[in-house]
């Protein structure tokens, strides 16, 4: 098992000092895409976030399995058992997005299904699997938190709202929530790495913030998009068009991130129980 990092190695103030380089870089990125909206319109930043989510998840899982008490064959089989469905899910979502499968006007609620079905199917498997528990016990608690630094790319919604190409009622809270979650990912990860109860509480609070951000964004997206759930008709185009590449955020990144939050919370809970058992 991987031992927690001794508290003395990670000074408490290091959690906030990390913002001294994350915050300016994030601000520069927001100013850049505000000044040059073609960057965001091209989908480069959102595509990068999706590919980063996929690649870091795969690499992180492999490194985690290397730390677990598994044989080489068990490690490969378990990694493939996770990554093959994950890769197929990304490929299907990407292909469906390109072919306009998520556009509004269809009789089936395909986009809500793309958001919630992976969570409904994946969460019980990931939260109840003993082998996944072994992986979580072997991995540093900081990894699943720091991974979601990519959430700062959600600032595109904030910029789109400021440019009035996205309803402000959706873009401002969704963009601010994602940006804050991404900004605080590294400080929360550093806090978790101390191995202290306070550090774990900080990471748990960060996970709750990230999940609350999705709850707000999905709810506002539903009530501002054309369809039976629409309660607000915005004066600018809504997010309900389901057009590529933007639709990949709710169809792939959102459920992926929710599952990462669930895994992080399970890991933190297991680590707390192990700490109590040792004492």
C-alpha cells in the first residue's frame, strides 16, 4: 500500500501558494479566448480537455495498478476491463456528436441519456468493485483530485456568456463553477497529499463543489434548452442545439468527471477508515 505523505513534507501554505501560478495562467487563458473568440469557437480548448481527460485517466489507472498488489496478468486484464468500455464510450459519443445525433428536435432524450446512463451504469461497478478498491488504496489520494485541473477549460462558457453567444443564465454559473473547480483542484490535491484528516476534509469539500457545479450546469442547461423541460427562453441561442464539438462536454466530459468525483470520494472514505483502524 502507498503510505500517506507526512504532513511535514507538504507545508499547509503550499496548498494556497499553488494558486500563485495556477490563477495567473488561468486568467491569461480566459483573456486569450475572450480576445480571440475563434480559439474557443474552433473547439480546440474543449477537444484538448476531452483528450486530456481520456489520456490522463488511462495513464493514471495504469500507474495505480502498478502500485496495487496484483500480478502482471491481473493488472493488464483489469486495466483493459476499464479502458476498453471507456474507449468505446468516447468513440460512440464522439461519432454521435459529429453526426448530429444529439441535436434537438429528436423524439428521444438522447443527450440526458448520454449524461446519466454512464453514471448509472458505471458508479455501482466502480464503487462496489473490490479490485477498484485495491487500486484506490494503492493510489495517492491527490491524483484523482489534481487530475481535474482540466476543468479550467470550462471557462469557455463564461467567455461565451460575456460575448452573448451563450445565455448568461447558463454560461456564467457553469463557467465560473468549472473554473473554480479547476483552480482549486491542485490546492485540494496538495491538502489531500498531507495525509491528515484536515487535508482529506478539504479534498471532500472540493469534490462536493465539483459535483454541485455539474448539478447547477445540467439543471440550467435543461431549463434553458428547447424541449419539454424548458422553463426559460433566453434572448441568445441556448445550449440545446447539441452541435459538435460543444455537445461532447455533457455527453462525455461531464459523466467522466462525475465518476472521477465518485472514485475520489470512495478513496478518501477508505483512507479515513484505514487511518481510524490504525489508531
